């Protein structure tokens, strides 16, 4: 098996798009007309991230500071250092893996956790 797509809830598409496009450098993918707003992003090998505009049911939940102990998606990236620089420049908090391996955890504007790992 491999991932077809990952669906994430966001409360503001413009704010989410700024993060996924300007910070992570993702490119939009074609999205069919659906009965709710959203944005799709293309990843390698036909995989995708689907952002869905809905109220965030986790908004009132306390989340751990370090995203590694929370629901998260992990992405390999060739742009690890560049993304880290953009996160820092944007003032977006991130933590390194507590295991000692090279992996970075951050949250998007709606609190969805992303683990970024340098591609090998």
C-alpha cells in the first residue's frame, strides 16, 4: 500500500494556502467541483494532501508542544533546510525530533502537525 491522499481540516483556506505554498513550497493540484471548499496539493508518486474547509473540531483541544506525540503526517523533502529557514523567518514554532534523528515538527495555522524529514 501507499498513501493516496491525506485529508486535513482547515478553517481559513487563504491562510492555509500561504503556509502550504509559501512555507512548504507545495504546488496545487487539480480539484473537482465538490460540495465544500478546499485545495489539493500534489506530492511525489501521485500522492496528495487535501485541505478541506470545515470548522476545526480540535480547536479547543490542548495539544502537546512537541508534535511528535500527536496526530501528524510525515513528509520527506529535498528542501529541508529551506523549509526550516522559512519557518524560522515566519516565526512558526518547530521542534526537532526527540529521538536524535533529523526530523522537524511544526504545525500549520490550524494546528495540524507536520513532520518534515530530509529525503535520503
